[in-house]
C-alpha cells in the first residue's frame, strides 16, 4: 500500500521508498526524490500518522513521522510504501 | 601566541527552524553585517564576537539545510562554504552544528554528514530549556562520545550557554586541526545507513519526552483544519493588510512631508536652475517617492517574520499549496506574492525561499502583477475623477467595486501568467512540496525586531544605490533639454521625455492615450505614483490628488474610455524601473528583466486596447 492511499487518522510504518515508473512526472527524477524523502525522515521502519489533509482533493497531507511533522503532496506520497496499522 | 592565532572563523550550520539565526543574533548582537555572496543572490550574514581567550571570531550564519547535498542556491552556498569550495571565501576553521534539542533525529544525520568534512566541529543543542521542560533526557557525555564531537547546550533567546560555546571555540581554535574532507554526496543507501546510525545513537543516549509538546498538535487541529484553518489564514491576511495600509499611513505622510519640506528648503535656498532642480526634483523627490514605502515594507515584514518565527508560515504554505498549484506555483510562492502587495521589490527578494530555480523565476516574473501600493494613488486619482460615487446593488460603492476589480484583475493576471509561463517556458512537472511543519514557538521580540531592521537595511541600501541611479536617469530625461526662453507649454514638453512622449504617442493612440498621458508615463517609470506628479506638471496644476484640482482637470480633459484604458494599462504595465533593476540583481541576468518588461507591456497594451474600445462612447 502507498502513503497516498491513506486518509486522516491512519497510522502505519514506512516500508520502503519506491517512486513508481508510470507516474514519472517528478521533475527531479526518482533517485533524487528518494534521497529527499529519506532526508526528511521517510525511512524504512519510521512510524507515522496522517494528521491533516488539505481542503482541495485532500491534498497536501500533513503527517507525524517519528517525532516530527512533515507536509507533502499526495503525488510525492505515492512514492512511499507503507504498512498500515489496523 | 601570535596575533594570527587570535583570529578564528566559525560557521553555524543546521536544519531550518533550529534557532540558528537566534543563536547568531545572540552571539553577535549588533556586530553583524548582511551582504550578498558574490555572483549569487544568497544573503551572507556575518558577525563578530570576542571569545573568553580574546580571540576575534567571525561568525557566519549559513542557510538552513537538511543535507549538504544542495537543493537550492541557498543550500549550495552552505555546501560550498563548508567544503571550502566557495570562490573568495575560505572554509571556516570550525563548524558549529546547531540542533533543536527537542527534534534531534534529522540533525544527527546532518551532524554525521558534517563530520565527514573533516573540520573541527561542535554540536550546539539549542532550545535546551524547552527540551528540559518536556522532560527529554539527553546523556550529553554519551552523545558527545558517540558522535566524537564536543557538545554544548544553549538557549539562544535567553543568551544561555554562549560562554560555554565560545570556550569550546577557543579550545578547538588552538588546535587548528582539519582533516582532509571525505564528504561525497551520499547515495540513497548511504542516507539510509546514516539514519540507522543516528537512530542507534538516539536510542542509546536520548530518552523521549516525558511531557511532549501538545500545543502544536492542538493548534494544528484548528490552524490546519481544511475549513477553519483556511478561514483563519484569510483573516490573518485581512488584518495584515489593514495594518499595512492603516498603520503605515501616518508614517508615510510624515516621510512625504519630510521630503517635501526638504525639497522646499532646497528650492528656497538654492538659486533656481539646474542644481536646484537636480537636488529637489531629482534626488529628494525621487528618493522620497521610494522611501515613502519603507513603513509599509517594515510593517509587512514585521508580520511575516512574526508568523515565520511562530512557525505559521509553513502552515500557510500547506493551506495555499493546492491553490497555488493550479497556477503551477509552489506553496512557498505564497509569501513573495503576499509581500508584493506592499511593493514588488521585497516580494521579489523574498522569492529566495523557493528552492527550485524555475519555480522561483515564475514567482519573480508574476510578482509585479499583484497590486503594489504605488498603484493605489494612481487608481484613487483616476477612480475619483471618473467613477461616480454611486451605490450599486443597494450596498456596494461603485468606486470601491472598481478598486476591487483592479486588485482582482492583478491577482488573477498573476496566476494566469504563471500558469502560461510554466507551460510555455518550462514544460515540466513541478517541484515536490516537502516541508517540515516546525513546532510552534513564542517569537522572541528581539529577534523579530532584528529581522525587521535587517529588511529595512537591505531596502535602504537598494534605495540608496540602484533606485537612486534610476531616479536620476528619469530626472535627466524629464529635465533636458530645458525649455527655450518664452516657451508656452510645460517644460517637460521640451525634454527628452516630452520628445519621447510625442514620438510614442501615435503608438499609444489606438489605446486612447493623449500625448499628455504618454509623457506622464515616462517619469512614471521611476515609480508608478510619480506619474501623478507628472500629470500635474503637464497640465500645470497642483499635483496633489487630494485637493481634487487635478482630478477635476482630468475629468474634463480625458474621455472616460481613455481613463479606464489608463487604469487597465496600470494593472499590467512594467511602470517601475526599480522592480526591473531588482529582477536583474536577483536573477543575475538581463534576460529576465527583458522578458518581464516585454510580457507586461504586451499585456498592458492589450488590456488598455480592449478596455478603450469597449468603453468608447459609454457615459457613466
């Protein structure tokens, strides 16, 4: 499952970073996107909760990730594989 | 000890929101200087401090970053400087990695990366009081051993821990050992490994908060709420504009009066002639017409810095991101566009917060379309002269509606042009929106004040150099050659500006501009509202829009269609040399000011043409 599929209140663990091939519209390229996400704390094993969503298209999304808060667009969230907690 | 040994340089490096700038301010106080790094438009903030052992230390406040792999020009400066690859600037002797003690995870990874650079390093755990209050227990000795760097704890806003930091600087400066740099841009695998190392260190030496900050979460529940949050943002913006326009007015009047009396003084004490005209009309009036915006700029930046320090600006970017995204702009473009309502110059300068070059250029190019306050006098004059003071739909003033319409046209113009620019020039996907939402913090009054003063300094320096030069040029064009003896028309008619006005008039005839209007546009290039003074000169009546003389003259001289076309022209036209000069500086190229001038003048011509033909023959 990808982070972009989740909604407010969902929790889980980051499982991997894998920018998908077909949505290849990230200006900076997949490798760079992966590194930037890693640098912002989206690293395997980190736990997260979706805190807030934007008004239009529920985009962007704000997350608690480990002990910090980060916002990103769903488009970028698509690159993040997650394991939701039930 | 030789005198050379008593000098050292250290650089503050850290994540954004680590309180790095507060630490810089606490260390250097008023002994700081802001300039630009040569060749790039990144601000170089340097200051000096005396260490306990009497070393004169130069402190550099480097742009905040999460990694030495630079993503923006700001971050590239941090990287190049730290690595000693910056032309004309030696590597710092010591690196001080500044960390928010309540949020160590990401900065530990940065610290591990900085260690590879090989320079002596200190980790400063800033905001340590907040960490203590939250019950975060940090084993300082263990952490220092694990990282292999000395650690000091600081509370920058209370000036705590500064001595300890400077003593550490003394110790490291005495050794002056720098190993060769082993740093390479880390690969994804290396970043993951560094995360694991940081995680390991964190687990061993830092116990999580016993009383974590719950305020940030509670505030975010309201401030990031899709509906309530957006409504609050709009309310904040509304209050901000109220303040910018109402608080600034008395100060602006004061500055205006000050420059007017200075001009009078010169007129009274200097013999009439070129020198008098140059000082009174060229220098004093010219510089005054720009300086009059200083109060608005200061108030605007006061709010922006206050909100930034509070931690709200990242939230504003979050709330606005999707809306800006429609136009192909980044959520962060919101701040520069907002500033442009006061004046496009600080707006364009604050576009530096945008990482991506294309996003920044798009923002810079459309910023002058938002209605800056220099347009207000022009709008007010024309509206009061031509739009009847009538109530429509039972509640709305027609004059107010026209004013609103002009603002709305400017904003939608900016968004549409951004949309088109993105598609025409850069047919590419957008930069990721990926920002940290920092914990809310009470802004420190001294830091806010210092930030506002710094903005003032930058604006004044610019007004003192580039803008003054432009003013003198415009004065020259409007004053030379002088009117011949016994001339009947106004003197400006005989000047280069007048000749140019007459020459250009046939070009502007299709949009309904008379030669007087055309001539007024030329001094109006200095600053938009100067056109009013110029119209006053041309019609040889008082240039004061307030007493109604000029307004009534205009209402008799201009057809309605021409007046409305003039308004439409003013929404889009690049009637501000200072803006173009700043764009030249910020983009470091002549291409972008030229592109800006070309597209804006085209839009202005088209808009004025359409309006003129739409309203020809219409009587209100």
